[in-house]
């Protein structure tokens, strides 16, 4: 399994960090997780192709995670450059309701042309693809928010918290994950409801028994302080910080060399 960080920031404009989005190559599929402003441009710069995406997975529908889905659907229907392969959009039931309303607002511009489009409700059942299984777990942010657990057939487990506060749902989602990508939106001492600071992210990772922690979703003030040390102290292991363009290979525990 391979993760490419397309955007490690938030809704706040930041020259260093784009809005949230990740490319995941797992099983025999290519998945996009969240789709904030600029995601498609950064996907192309990373060597990806929007028309080769099999699934788009959403943690929730705040605009910094959701806003560019309109561009993706519009471009997918272009007669010359558009897609032909099927596309699945997956998220919580409330998120899919918002997506349908968004399509209704823009009408035929966001309706599939030349390809089939499926909406999958993760609240009803996990999404099972070609060598990959995706489950959603309710977390404490907005009612539509779900942490995502991606399990590769016979392989690695990746969890992405999305936006969350401290809650049991994110711990369940990250249980024994080979990589836990967890938001740490603000520095220590700047706790904001619905979000985490680094020590909280580290504590959640430790509770979950995650093997590796990658902090993500940084507001600009995070770049002025040490975000890794408080998280590592709570986690009990080294912690990595996401950067736009970062590529992370995720190996299952059985394949990792002994330390």
C-alpha cells in the first residue's frame, strides 16, 4: 500500500500546504481520500491521473475536504478528456445527501456522462473493492464525519482520522493500524473543539495500538512550533509530520524488518 499526501493543510491559505487530499494505491485500486481545493492540480503534479481514480472516499463534507469534487465530476464528463471507467464516491449517509444536493444545484454539469457513477453509503456497509476494504467510523466533529479504515487484502491497514476531537470511534478505526494518519490541527495550548492538538493525537494512537503515526491537517501556526515532540511523548514512539508531496509506503507488520 502506498500513500501520497496531496494536501497536508486546512481551509486556511498556506503556501506550504494545500487543502486536504491523499492518493492511496492499495490492492488493485487507486483511491482519492478527500478532495479539497487544488487537489486535482497536485494529483497531476504527483504523476496521477484523475481519470484513473477508482473511488473517492470522504471523511466529511466541510469545503476544505469536499470542495473540488465538483471540478472532478465536471472534468470527468468532458467529451475529449473525460473518463470512461466507473467511479464510486463513498462516505457517510449525511455526506451523500449533501453530495446529491450539490449535484442538483449544478444539474447536468455534475451528472455522469460517458461513465457510470455509484454512491456508496459507508454507514450501511463497508466498501469492498479489488483487494481493498474500506470502513467508516463515526467521530466527533460534525454528524457526517467518519474516520476511514482501509484494509488491503493480505496486507497493510491504513487509518485516516479526518477531522475529529477525542473519541472512541477514532480509536476503533485505528486499532493496530500499520499507519495512522491523524489530524493535529493546532499546537499545544490552542485546543479547539472538534480538533486535536499533537499530544491528543499521540494518546489516541497509543490507545489504538497503531504502529506508526503521521500527523496531518495543519493550520499555518503549526509550522512555527514543534508539533512532533508532544505527539511522540504521548505515543511512545517517533512521529512523522505530513508534507505536501510526501510518499509513504505502508507495510504490514509481518513484512517489517525486526528492529
